[in-house]
């Protein structure tokens, strides 16, 4: 294994050299490489689907959870979506070189703060081949090299995707070393990536709470944390029930395996006798299992909360429903049990909405909208690195600007400090 990790260090040095070269590549050439990736993925669709079928078969045999199998799945529509997202991203404004601040000091020094690439971005993720493509494209779009650790569940799919992207990048005149995978180095490789300070400039984990906790705890490389999604909807006493029904059903059932899927529904006590049976009935009819820690109004049947209680991220057709006394109790519940990801209030009371938006401490807070909109594509970013639930540097869906740092450029005419 020592020899293998030496090989990994060589790969990281290659990535570092590729990043330095990429940082000064003009935007049109980087955008052309992303366009080439989109075409390359479309051209390799049959090979990608075949590799993905192997991964899915192995995942089912190994008892991979339903939610992870859904994330692992690539079909023709999802492959087309990956290519479309890449093209959308290639059309976005280039963040590199953007002037953030500038001023001239009394002594004549001219100061300019500009966006610059981080350098080498490492990503550790699970069973999400879409991340393989999204991250490579966002990295190129922001002038960074990327080193991917996609996990064993999607190993065959990721190998085909990375090979197709490397060929596309090279065909566009850039170094294929700007996009690399370290899947072959296994768990030890992931550990080395986390400790590669000086070779890797930023690390992004995407996946289970256990994976994210490991990366945050063990890394010496700076980390942007993309947290789990214990996502809430609060149906206020001034809510339109038809609107609440539509939003809650969409947020819970449109796609359950993703981090912006609704996990906890809170209902104001003043309308609970009517609203809880209506909402729970619609959810149950859609196939959602109801969980609660107390008897629900209207005799609504509910299973007990899971082992994680109100902090459970189901990623399945399950939801926890609770009744709260008022807006204050709802805000307290969300801030206590949520993961600071996405939370929404459904109400026609503008004052209640503004309090919820101001006092809920989450990366994305919504009013009268489905939580499923927390997504880089939906926000107009083309794709996303992930949903950052931390407060440093980046928060919420991370697109091109969030994969840049900044530097100060100072222009003088011989000034010295006295």
C-alpha cells in the first residue's frame, strides 16, 4: 500500500501542475472544454449505461439502500440532464478575474481584489455519478483542477465517466490531468486525500452524515461541509391549505433520495384539527409513511419516530409530523433539530413569514415554496458543488464563484512604508 500511496502523491503533484496551468487559461478555452465534456458524455452514453448497470446490480446484491440506489442510477434522461447542465454552466459568466473591490490609497498605491481559482479541489462522495460530472465541469469553469473519490458503489460508472471527460478535455487542448479519479486507491486513498495539505487546496465531502463527519474530523485540508438535509415545512395558522398540500407533496414525493427532500412537517396547533388529517391523508395516499412522537389530530395513524428522533434524515417515503403551539415553537424546533439546510414556511401572514425567514438559521429559508428548489440548477448555476450548510466562505448551493478565492493586486510607483 505504501507504493500505491506514493503513486497517489504523484497523481496529486500532477493535479497541482495542471491547476497552475489551468488558472491562466482564458475562459473561452475552459468553456470549450466543458462543451466538449457534454458532447463526450453523450457519445459515451452506451458505455456509461452498461457500467452503471453493473454498479446497480452489485449494489442490489450488497444490500445498498433504496435511496442510494436511486442516486446511483443513470438512465438516458439523467445522462441527457448531465450534458445539458454542463452546457448551461459553460454559458455562465466567468468568475475568474472578477473585481470584488478596488481603491487607491492616499500614497498612490492602487489596490484591486480579484477572484482567483483555489487550485486543486478534492471531492469525496458516495454513489453519485452525477457529482462526477458536475464537479469536473464546475472545477474547469472556475479554473481549478479536480481530484475525485467517488466510492466503490459507483466505481465502474465513474471510471467510464472520468475517461470520457479526460478525453474531451484533452481534445479541447487542455491537460487531461485537470480531471482525475483516485477510486483505485480505496479507503486509504481517501484518507491520504484528507491529509494532503499543500497538495490539495480545498476538500468537499458529499454523502452520508458519517462520511461528512469523517472528512470534517480527519482532514488537515480546508473543508467546505455539505451537510445532511433534515428539511422542514411549517404550515402556519394563516396558510392556504390547498397551497400547503401542493407544496408538501412536491417537497416530499417529487424525489425522496436527495438532501432537499422534506423530512419533517410542522403544523400550527390552531389549524391542526383540519390540516393534519388533510396533509397526512394526501401523503399516505401518495405512499408516504407517517411518523410522530405523540397522537396526531383526527386519529391519524402514525408509526413512532425512528432512532434519530426528530433529527432523522429519511431519504425515503417517510415523514415526521408534529403539531407546534405557535410560530416561536416552530422556529425553535427547526433550529434545534434541523441541519441548517433548507426550511420553508407556508403562510399568508407576511409578518410571520418575515420572522421565519429572519430567525431560522439555515442556508436556504423559503416562503410558500417547495424545498426541492434548493439546487444549483434551479438557482441558475448550471450545476452545483453541493449545498453548503456551514457559515464560512460559502453557504447554500455552491456554483462557480464559490470555488474561487481572492487575492489582492497592488500596483505602485516606488512607494515605501515610513
